[in-house]
C-alpha cells in the first residue's frame, strides 16, 4: 500500500512561530509523506483576472501553485496565523488562484476532477480577534480542493500574546490528535 501524502499550506511568515508549533505537533502524529508549502516564501502570485482559465482548464501563471494544482496528496492542511480575523495575505493570494475550479465548472462546463482528501485547519493568533472568518475561509479552500473537514480537525491557539502556542498544551495535543486521525 502506498503511503499517504499530506500537503501543509503554511501561512506564517515566522519559521519558528506559533503556527510552526502547531504544525510540529500535527506532524508528530502524522504518518506518511509530508510536504509543506511556506506561503510567505513560495513564489505564488495572486489571481490577476486575466481570464485565461475561462477558455483553458488551467492557470496562465506558472509558479509554485503547481504543488497545489498537482492534486497528488491525500490530506490537506491549512495552517495560518489569524490576522485581523482572517488568513494571512499569502494564503489569500493562493486562494484567489483557485479560480480555475470555478472557471472550469461555469465557463468550460467541465469541472476539474479532484482526488477526495481529508482536511485539517490549524490557527494561531493573539489579541482579541475572533477566528470565525479564518475558519470559514480555510473551509472554503479545503472544499474547493476536494477535502472534507470534520469539525474535530480544527485546532487553534488563540491567546498567543499571553501564552505562546508552544506552551498551549491543549492546542498542541489537539493538533497531534488531528495528525493521528488524518
């Protein structure tokens, strides 16, 4: 049996920050191959509304979105800090490039076939922000990419101004358990 593959979209600019702590915990419970796409360091342009995808079942921009478009993973994780209640700008740029799926369905009449996947969301944030929009947008990204997101596959550490994620035992344990479930 082939090992399961996981793609983690890491929306954090900090290699050793709170989001990284949650990803580390998830990875400790995760088996199989794991690839991480560091959104801040990846070469991913936002959609420029060129409409190439209205007549072609792909994007005209050739960049690191290839890892997402390849659809060769079985599990997909969106991990991001919460900025003003939402996902970080590089994750939103990535999300804008999922326009090809809408265009394929509505303009070409041929939806892009995707492998079914299991999904998870990891969110970290400080302050008094409310992560509802970040959760909603993560769910949209996962749905567009064919990933099911059970509610128990969401882990958050949302008081990082007072307690860094690496010290948030409950959030770390939940992330590890999600890794095991995936």
